[in-house]
C-alpha cells in the first residue's frame, strides 16, 4: 500500500505494533480491500496498492529485507487523466527514510533530463 500523507500516523502505528496484539485495520479505521492475486488485504484508503509475492528474504542484522515480484497494481481512478496518464503527485504520498517521514510530490526532473541536449541558440 502506498501511503498518503494523511495516513502517516496510522502507518507508523502499524509499523510499531504487532498484529498479534491488536487488529490494526480496526484500530486505524482502515477498510480491507480484497486483492485479486494475494490473500493479504489491501487498504482501501491508500491510493495505490501493489499485490506482491515475496521471492527472497535477506537477513540484515537486526532487520530482514524482502524482495518481491509485483503481481498486480490497483490505482485510484482519480489519479488517472482522460488520456490514461498517471498523476502520482495527486496522491500526496509519504516516504520513510532514516527514521523520519517525508511528504512527496514536488517534481524535480523527468526521465533522461540529465542527458537531454539543450536547444542551440543562434546569433541573429
């Protein structure tokens, strides 16, 4: 589930509490969304859901890293325009890095912009 800024507190809670001790969906007010190819539910309130199958688990000291194959993707239709283009910036996604949460959405470049030729200016 790709998390919007509005659900960061609930997401943090899910990361620090065990599902053995509490029903996270109920506690956080999430709506379970049935997935097509995996048994785990998606979170309906998230604008993008990825159905994944774990392909590898790697021990990293105190943590474990999971590598997975994406089997299916669900996207809120409000993020797709009439031409079929995804406008992910409208999802107001959050990210987690080095112990902190960050709001995403500011475009800082496009694919290939680092090598794109600049227009040649001609003297008149």
